[in-house]
């Protein structure tokens, strides 16, 4: 069995990693760290895991122990992987970082959005952006992978075919995104209370959100030029799920948008291009490592609308992290990721 | 007391009319009709009304009885008001139609979207579109008012100031709208079940929705020219509420968008322009006849984003209908409509 | 206008008081205090109140200013009314306490459940338990009213007729209660997050809850003897509402339970005995100061089941507080409390 | 691979069977029938299954084809298995019936509750009640299994240890049960709409519910005598989950209730007795074939309270059906049933 560690496992991406890895045929979780919950059994904090991991308790982070793993996931706030990744990499341990620490190639831009100096700019060269649908081969060789954010995953997968083919105006892209509340994490904040967030909907960060530069970077890579993006995230009264509604202006008459998308993702096990006319529901991917897409062209005009749904905790975080692990270790890509979504 | 009737009162807009009118100081509901529930007391169908309207039962529609009212609301599927409005108007009864029957001025366009001939084209001349923020004076004189749809209300109020001032590209407007499930009515349909619609989100009608021509008509009036609009509605897991996120491209450098909106709605009792940087929540208008707006300009670029929230059953339907009644009858505009939203 | 003050107005019972009082014809809120939010306008914290109370801001508690009010509500954690009520009463201001400070007549029992000495035992003599259906006349004369808790209100109203008539075994009563999450307050706690509390249900405090002695005290008064009560509260994924399911064993064959309940509450404006066979829904009282009851006797056996629903923030807190205010000041009991529940 | 068929696969228990069997290492679904959806691919109706079962479409029921399977599940309304089971059994196919057709041993009682004659009384002798924690050995030998209902599973597992040990008054048991809305099936009914069932709670069937005789039969078996049971189910605003709160009066001083339960279920892979003081959440079993239990004795009195949670679609239906299949076919009991619950 492959030994893995998880740093900072008390949040939602941590417990989701544990849930997914419980079904992984080749991986065993050897260590999971948490300063705040050191000594607590994971099944105390997450009773859904009772019967699995019964001997696994959170421990204080210990570099020695983590370095003994084949790979270590960081399910931490930004900054933590900056501090620890270097040592692990030196000792030969692969690092899969679910935080934002290594997603931006430009450390200055990182500093701008996170309000502090980048903690490990020397590692940026070897960091691979872990979107397998773009970087599969590089991920296979990588020692350090930055798992994409949830919004960036949903938005990029929905726009890549259009930008790679140069079909839409790259200066004027709109991504209207709706997320369930687990996107805000497990922190105890008043706006995330059921009494506050249920039976309501609101936008947030309409004037600027930390996922914006990550999305722009990815879209620019696809377009081969900088892009202009308006990105408005919304908080939606559901636990899991992201629905990205993407708007682009066609600058050339395309042959067949549906076929374009189907070709682009033909060999992708975790992207599902739905039939023409579809409206994917977020629940159709709940718990599964999938992005489902549908393409519309209202009134046969020059606006193309792409609907893209993921489970923010799976394809938007922990599932994609496991996919990266599988690639890095030469395992079957679907290992641990082949269960259907749960519905209803 | 002013006597009013309600045709087709078993749906959500019907019960919401009853709830609002229970607090109206000058209005008494004299008759409420329903073919399917004739003989049932309203408080049997809607136990929230027990203690109010205890003697009021649904009855078979009777033109005589309806004509004895000062005003009659139609809370019916499309087509019903076409059949009955003419007779009521002839007998001197005011008609306030919450359905789509008289919203479009062009009967051909109506036929196109509803798939049948317009049933009362001869009445279109006297029908007034009941958006008080645009047509207040005409409503005061009207005998037949078409209450705007829920999406059209939220979208128009958010875009009117920009279009009237000629600030945005009228050819390329995007309205990304999210609605609670009462927008789909009280019909027993599988997709509206809690087990289907909860914990999920999806777009629908991305390639064309019946509210599109109504919105285009209103926006064109404001712009003084035809507009190009992409309108994508989404189903959101909440009971009430619409959140419209509106995107326009500035074609000229505006002075002060916030001030523009504040001026435009300075005397409007039911439109609230929130402070700069706000993100209105739909729950902040739950149960209240209000539209709250916020204006954003991300990154000081040329895209303006307007956030517009209403309660689809109140400002998007029954509350706006009562507002029209107040105007038509020369009552205080706020009569029956002055209670705060319920929150949490 | 009657001048009232609110101490500790940032929680859910505070904002609900403001919502209800905004529609009260005879009351004006003169002062609202909060140490943590001093200086903040109430409409900033609660945007549903924009357009109402526009000049009202939270202020530091000031005894002078509070004493200038005709009545002061305490919407505070326990202990605060202990400290301030005495001074206000001395200066002639009526006190309506929504906290638990004066609900138990026995200060030792209070200390036992709250883990600290009772802070104002000298006031207990004049404190009246504010359940109007039991103590209406005493409330009219009272200067200090302890508004009942939410669970105690729902449970007592459902059991009073049976205990007063001596029909059930008072040693073995079961109250299985389900509450929405606002019952847990507006504190930022992980278990109250939407991501934790939604799509789930659980009991809590099964081995003992602070509302138990209050309920026992009220039931014992009704029975004229001590009672044995098993009380299990549950957290339910909804914002508002309490559903109490009450089980008693009939010790004598009753004449007509339905008639008994109807007689007992015949003149009560805020208790609704539903027709035989009914199953009241919590939403039928959402936002309204009502308790709806239904009585069942499954299989005509000797177990009686009473279903009792309230809105925990209205009949279970702020609405009942306003009812008490109306009684204390000789106003119409329904003043400010006559709007129907909001449904759906 | 073992070939199975599913009769009536369009409901929630049908899709849940498909979800679980997709992860079963030894089973392939060969045929799934539906009269209303014949010709539709399962992944059209249930997009969560896209990528699984891509060639599987609903077909008209065909006895020949069904009889070619090793086992056939009935996920049908009552009456269907009555009509078809006999022929399948004769041809040597095992039958696992998720409906109520073979749960009651007494065909008269069945007729009483279902209002029609029992359709296959001659098969009752060979029908085994499929609660593995009671009938494991008989299930291993069975050709026809009646999978227990959801409420009956949660209630029986919570009470069996107490009744088998003769510790509680069997004449006076109370089961207060709360269910998510999938318990009401996928039928399009107004009360199950999100707009009706969300943000609310209600009891139903307080005077009698079809699961009552099934529960009584099972409890009587455990007690070795008839039992008196009051059973009140409630509808709760969540998709999945049952929470049973069970009340019994101790008639003898027990040694150690916690130890009693732990011993009783020590070898049961799908029953989890939680530590003393626990309050199991329904979400802790979401998607998993588990019943979690906690035992309380409030105030050390003579009332014992058992909290029992299951996922109504898994341990309360399809998961338990797969467990029965595993037993009948001599497979590992955990095959297809070992994934953790999904949380949050």
C-alpha cells in the first residue's frame, strides 16, 4: 500500500479526502495532522468515518513522520504549504497542495491577493498546476502539485475548448458562479449559519475574489494571450456544488460547438459533455469526481453559454487531489474515484 | 371598504394576495374563485390564514359576482384573463392581471411564445404595464393593468437607470437570474419536489424562456431602441426570492453610477439602492414589496454589474399587484405593503 | 406613543422584536443597546429593516436612557436582566425579560441549572410568568414579566387542558420536541453552520436540558402536583419553528378531548385548536404569534398525542413578549400581532 | 458475475439500488423494468449514473428475462410482487422484495391495512423477514425475502435489546420518528414540493400508519408477547434520513444498558452502538448501510430513550436489500456496502 499523510485534516477537504481514500484500493492514510485537534480520533470529529480509520487520530505535525509517506496532501489555509513543502520535497516525499500556495506562477500576484510575501518562491519552478485535463503528462512527472481551486476548475473546464479554438472574444468573458456553503470552509462564521444562509442567495466578492487571478492565468494559457474576465461568485443554500454559468461572445462562426466539446474531452474520465439542450444539475455530481458540461447558444445568436457543474469538495478539491495522486504514482486514474454520485 | 375579487386563488400568488390584503386597511376580499377547489374554505387549503377570512370559501367563477367588485385580480394561468377581462371591464370593474396575458403589446409575439392565438387583442390598447417605477401616472388612470413577471421586475429595475442614461451597450446585455422554487408554481411536478430540487442548482430554459420578450420590451422602452439580451434563469433551492445578476458593458465613462441609481429611485418607496459595495441577500426582502439593488464595477473596468433582489411572490407578483391597486384607486401607495421583510 | 427600549438587540429575538414593533400602532422603539455593536445602525446589521428605524443605532447600555422608557425588553443571555432589572423597576419602568432569568420561582433550582448564583432573588416575588393563557390577569398588573421559553410555551399549551382536567398520568409525560436552528441563537458555532445542520437531524440534551425545570414548574402548576417529564429536544434543518409531540397516558375515560381543548382556549386569540384529525405544520405559524394544536388518540387506546406548533421567535419569544407588553399597558392584545403567518 | 434484475426501477429505491450495485464487485444488473419509462436509458432519468450502466435501459417487465437472473429485486408499489414473485420462485430465481407485500405474516392484517385481498398468501410460508440482525441464518437459506420498511428497521434495531432482555414495559412503547421526504417516494404530490415541505415540520398518520403492524410484529417476536406501541411519524425537511426517538419504561433495574446494546450488536457490521452520551445525526449515515444507536436514561429515572438513525434509502431499503442478496448468495456481507457515509 502507498502511504500518504494529510496536513490539516479537520476541514471539509480533509474529511472528504478521508472518505475518498477509504475506498482507494492502493492507498493507506498513515498520518493526519491538526494542531487544534491533536489527540482526537478522526471518527470522533467525523462520525461518518466510524468503522473506518478507527485507530487514526489527529497528531501534531511532525516533519519526520510526514516525510516517511510517499505523498502528503495539504488541506490547509494558505501559507502552511509554503512553510513545509520544501522540506518534504527534499526528503523525496511528493506534495499535493489543496491550498492556494502554489497555484499562481507569479509570486508577486500571489502577494498582491494574499496580502503577504510568497513563502516559497523557490519552489514555483517545480510546481505543476494540477488540472489533469490540461497538464496530465506534467503531473505524471511532478513532485509538487497545486490542486486547482473549486471555481477555477469549473470555469476553466467550461471555457477551455472555446479559448483553445480561438472562438470567443477573450477580452470579455463572464463567469457567473454559484457555490454551496462548504466552499466557505468549516469555520464558525455568522454568515455561514443555517439561520443566515438558508432560504437566501447573495453574491459576494463582486468587486474582486482571490480565485480571479488563478482563473485568468489558466484561461490565458488556453487562449495564448491575456484575457478579460468578470467573475461574480454567489453563495447558494446548499451544502455542496458549484454551478458556473459562462458567457462568451463568438467572434467567428463555429462549426459545431457540441462536437468541439465532445472531442476535447473524449478521453477524459472525469469530464462529461452532456447531450445538446441539457441543463446539468449540481446534484448529478454530488460526491463524485466529475465535471458535467452543457453548451447553449440562445436564439442562435453570437453569445455562447456554457453550463458547468462540479462538487466543490470532490472535482473542486479532494477528488481532484486523489486524481493527481493517481497520476503521480502511476496508478489507474479512476482508483478510488469510480463511485457514482449520490442522488437524490 | 373597497371590494375586490380574486380569480384563481389556489396558487402561490393567490395565497400571497390574501396574506397581504389581510393587513390592508381599505380592502376586503369579497370573492375568490377556483374551479378545482370550489366549496373549500381558504383556511382549509392555507392554514396560515386560519383566523383570517374564516368565512371565505373558493367559489365557481361567476361574472356577476366578480363584476360587483371594485377590482378583480387574476392569479391564473395564461389565457383565463383573456376570456374574462373584457366583460368585467365593460361592467366597470378594474382588472389587475398577474398572468402574462396582457404584458406584451404585440399580440403576434404573445402567440409565438405561448403557442396559441392571443385571446383578447382588442384590449391591448388599454392595458397598462404595471411597473410603477416606469408607468405610475398611466397606472393611476388605468382600468386594466398587466402586472409584470417576477424575472422582468428584477431585471428591469436593475437596468433601467443604465439604459435610460444610454451608458451601456444595449446590444449585449446579460441577465443571469436565480429563482426560488415558488416561481414554478404550486403544480405537482417531479422536478419541484424537495427530494429533487433541494441540495442542487441548475439552469433551465437557457435557450429561451417566456419572460424574455417581456424583459426585452421593457428594456427597449428604456433604451429607446431594441436591445440584445441573453437571459439565463436558474432554479435555486429556496422557497422565495429572485437574485438577478446583470452585466452590461459601459460605452461611455459615467460620472457616478451609485448617484445615478440613487437619483433614479429617490422617490420610489419600493426600490432600495444599497450603499456602495453591498451584496443584497434575497432574504432581506422576504415577504416584503421591495427591490434592493447594488452596483459594482469590478476592477474599475468597463463592465458594470448590478445585483437586484426581490421576493418573487411579492414585488415579483402579489405585492406589486396590490401596489397597482393602490395607485388605481388613489390610495396611499404603501397601504398593506409597509411591513418589514421577515429575517431570519 | 409608548416608548420602549431593547437591551441586547443583536440576536434573533432582538431583530424579531424590531420587526414586530415596526407594525405596532402604539409603540416606538426609543433605544436599543448592544455592547458589541454600539454605533452600528440596526439596518446595517439587519438589512430587512432598511426603510424602518433608519435613525436607530445600537448604543451602549445606559440606565438613565432605559429608565426613560415605559417598558424595556431584555433580549439577552441569562444574567444580564438580573443585573439591570432592579434599577429599572425602581425607577418605574416595566421590564419584560425574554431570557431565563426570572422564569423559575426557585432560585436554587435556577442556580443548579445555570451553574451560578441567582443574581436577583429579591425580585422573584414580583416576577410574573408571562404565559397569558395562564396568567393573563397577573400580567396585566405586573411590572416584571418573565417571557416563557420556546419549548416551554409549546409544551405547556399542549398539555395544560389535560393536566388541569386531571386526565393523564402526571408521572409519565413525554415531550418529544423538534426545533429550527434559530433556537440555538445567532452565535457562530460549528454545529449551527448550514453545512453541518442542513440535511440532517439529531437529538441533543437527551439527558437534561435547561428548559426542563421551567416546563416542569408550569405543568406542576396545572396539575396541582409535581410531574414526571421526559423531554427530548431535537435540532431540525429549518430556520424557524417548534413542533412538540406530546404523549400522555389517559387515567380516566374522557368525554371529548377535542371539546375540552376548544373550551379551554375558546377566548384565546393566539391559540388555535385545529379540527379533529389535523396535523399542524410549523410553517402555518411562521412569523405569527400563534400556537396551533391538534389532538389524537391513536387506535382509541389510552395514549393521547397532542401536536403543538409555534414559531420559536414569535409565540416562543418576541411575539409573546409583545403580547405581554400589550397586556401590561392595557392595549388591544392583538396590537402588532395580527398579521397572518407567511406561507409558503 | 451474478445477474440481477430490478422490477420497477424508476423510484428512489430503484436508483439507489443502481448506485450501490455499481460498486458491487460480484453483481451485474442485467435488466431493469418500468412500464412508464420503457425505452428510456437509466442515465437519462438519473444523470448521476451517466458513465455507469450506459447501455442499460428500462424495459417492459418480461417474466422470461427476469427468470434468467439469479435474483430479482422488487422496488415497486405494493401488489406487484404478489403478482410476479410466484412465477420467478418456481423458475428458481430468488426474490428480494422491497415493498410491503410479504412483510406481514398474517394475510388478514395485510388486507386490513392495504384495503385489498392479499395477492399471494400461498407464498407467505417461505417468505423470510429480511432483518439480518434477527434472521441472518434464515435469510441465508431463503428464496423469498421481504426487506423491512424504513421506520420498522430504525425502530426495531433500537428496541430489540431491551425487549429481548425483558427490561421494558412492552405494553407502552413510544416511537417518535422523523423522516426525510424521500420516504414519501418520487410521486408528484403537492405536499412533497420543496415550496411546501421545506422550512417546515409536521406529523402525519398520527392515528395510524401502515408501518405500525410491521413494527408491532417484529417487536412482539423480540418480546415473546404482543406489544403496545404508539408510533407517530413526522415529515422533516431533508432528503434522506430517519431519526427514531424511542421511549420505554424500565420495569426492572438493568445492569448496564450500554453494555447490553454493545453485546447485542457486537458482530453486526451494519449496527453501530455509539459511546455513552452520544446523539447520532442522520447525516452520519447518509448513503451508508448503517444504523447508529445511542442509549440515554434521563435523570437516571425509569425511562430509557434510544436514539436510532438510518438512511431510509440504504439501511431502510436498498442497502438492506443488497445485504440480503449477499447473505442469500453466500457473498461477503460487506460487498458493495463498505463505503463511508458522505458528510458534510
